[in-house]
C-alpha cells in the first residue's frame, strides 16, 4: 500500500480509497480525533477513530508527539474546516512520547517563546512556526539556484578553509592543526601560527568572492551559495557567526549592471516564495498580526507580511549615492522621542543602522540601493571612481532588516589595485593570484553578496536571525 503525504491527502478526491500515512500526533481529542502532521504541510489531517473497535492499550499510546502510522479510508469530512479526513482501520505506534515530559517541552499546545524554543533544538522543528520557516527557507534556496541556472550562471564551490581575508576586516576564525600542549615556537619563543594548517596560516572563509572572481574571469557568470563565517562578537538580531551567503560574480559588468542583477534576483526569489509558500506565509502573517496586537497602538505596523513582500516585487528600489544620502541625513530632524538620532557628523562617516533605517523606513519608504561610498570605509578590492575618493560599492538596505546585500564593481586595473593593497599593508605574497588575475586579460567585473538568513528573515517576517536557521551559531549559542 502506498504511503501518502498529508499534503497530498488533503487535496485527494479518491474517496473511500484505503491509504497509509505516517506522522506525529499534534492532538488526540475525545479518544476519537487524531490530528496528524508529517511536515509536508503546516496543516494536519484528521484521523477519526472508532474507539469501541480499537484496542484501548494501543490508543493510550497515541499521545501528543508520538510517531504513528495510520491505515484508513479517505472520506469526506463532516466537520467544518477540512474537506477530507481518514476513517481509521489500523494504527501502528512507532515511538511513544511520554505525555508528562512532552507537556514540559515545545509540543504542548500552549505557545512558547522563541527564546525557549531555541533551547529545544531537537523539538523546535515540530512547532508550526519553525516548520513554516524551514519550508520557506528551503523554497527560497531552490529559487536562488533556479534564478541563476535559468540566467546562464554556473554554480561554483569556493573553499571553506582559506589563507586569505577577503574582506580585510580581520574577523576570521583561525583553523589550526597545532597541538595546544606543544605548539611550535618562533625565535622569540612565541607560538608560531605560520605553522597553523600543516605549515600555512589559515582561517574559515568570510566570503567566496575573491575565488569567484577567478571563475567569473573565465566562465563569465558564476555564483556561490555556501556557509561563511565571521568571528565578530556581535549579539544582534541580524548577525550570526556562521551564515549562508549567495555571491554572484559577473565579467564585463559594471556597477549599474550589478544593481540591476541584484534587484531582479531579489524580486524573483521573493516572488517565488509568494507563489509557492502561500499556506506557510499566511500562517506567519497571522502570527505577526497577533504579535502586533500585543503592542501599543502607535507602534503597530499596518502592513501585513504578504503585502510587504508584494510591494518589494512590484516597485523599483530607490538608487541613491552615499553623498546624496548624507545630505538627506544632515537635513533630517531628530525624532522627538529620541528613538533615532538621524544626524550624521560629516561626509566620510560610516552609516550606522539607525541612519540606514531612517533612509529606508522613514524617508524613502522602500528598499534603497546606496552606491559610491567613500573608499576609506570600504574593502580594498572595490573599483576606485574618477574622483579618486569614492568607490563603486553598493549596499542594498531593506525595511526591518537593514543591509541585505553588499557588493561592488571590482578594481580590475593591476597598478591601481597594487597601490591600494600597498597603502593598506596587504602583503602581495598572500594575494599574488588575485593581483595576477589583472595581468591576464583583465576586464571590468562586478558581484555582490546576499546574506541568506537576512533574506529568509525578510520573507518570513521573523525579528531575530536566530529563528531562521536550524542551529544558530552566535557567541552564546554553539551547544548543539
Ligand atoms: O557586506 P559583506 O561583508 O560583503 C562581502 O562579504 C562581499 N565579499 C560580498 C561580495 O561582494 N561578493 O557581506 C554580504 C552580506 C551582507 O550584506 C549581509 O546580508 C550578510 O552578507 N552578512 C551577514 N549575515 C548574517 N550574519 C553576519 N554576521 C553577516 N555579515 C554579513
Ligand atoms: Mg557589508
């Protein structure tokens, strides 16, 4: 007998057919109605038991959280709220779940805080909220590949252990084979980290960009989609120590083309979620609306989740230069409630998240692409503009999220790049291959990095980045 998924059965028209379905018990009411979920949908299928014909000892094992299989006939449901149900003929219990223990865990119907659920890593995916997020995340990952594959990009895998610091920010996790009890020492008696990885100083990658550039300069259009690591000790709702990044890189492409690509790509994947994850997004939207109701009237958001997503897919992102943004911020009035201090000191300063939020949420009220940043606050590889002080960088800022994309046109001129590296004390011996790439048929090229979890956060409306990844890695969270 074929085993069906709950999602399939809910759409079935094959009334009276006998089917088998596996899953976990979400509730068992009146010794008669089992609500069964198998992860294929946020919904449950109702399995109706004739308890007089069933073994009472077996039914005692059908408790919240238990893993069971049901064989029964598909029938039209008498109750409201569902079209079909299963008239149960047989039940098999695979794994019991102790009701007393279960009631202390996430599986009890009462809602738990998201913080509490993070500590129940093994049971968190059984909740409606995390189940929905996981399905949306998976659909978005598929859409990412679909977009690039349809548009002539090749998927490449860049190394996770690397000798280079792509961002030059020094926020790297060291990878070492040193024996801590007997580390090699240099002539001054200090630990010789040059011996780290069988003789080479290495770290976990912060970005696959530099390696992606190598492939873009031969295959034309490539993208990476993999884990990246940042050893920054930031405890915010937007930062993880381990996150997934999508990094396209395109030859013969300048900054304008890069902005077009990023905007088109984001619209595509958000649209994909809207068309393919309706049930889950609807559930997440309801969840957010309930959350809003508990806030004071003045702080409630009026826009529902799916409307917010549709807005992004249907409207142009606003493109603004860093210099224009500074003028806007200089002329802004600080918020009376002092929640934001919009004012920025001077041209050249890096934007803080409150400045970004002001531009996106208060001033433009739509996604914003900021470009042409001061060279001094951006990475060494960005293409210097003719003014000699700004670089062809772009950041995409999203409402409620802040920076979702960071990218740039790359410095393709050998001498200019060499001077820039020298000025920043970046040793040529470490990046000789990157510099050399500019000697053999160099060309303008561009790319960007999109933080996948920030995208999932935007699409699911989740406030904390820890709630959109299965096992979040943050300074205080690496137990399991
Ligand atoms: O702006 P970033 O640091 O840019 C780069 O790494 C470039 N090499 C990308 C490129 O041009 N190929 O990071 C890119 C994006 C950010 O905009 C943000 O969405 C995400 O990665 N990101 C993080 N997400 C979660 N936790 C963190 N600690 C993140 N740091 C960056
Ligand atoms: Mg950035």
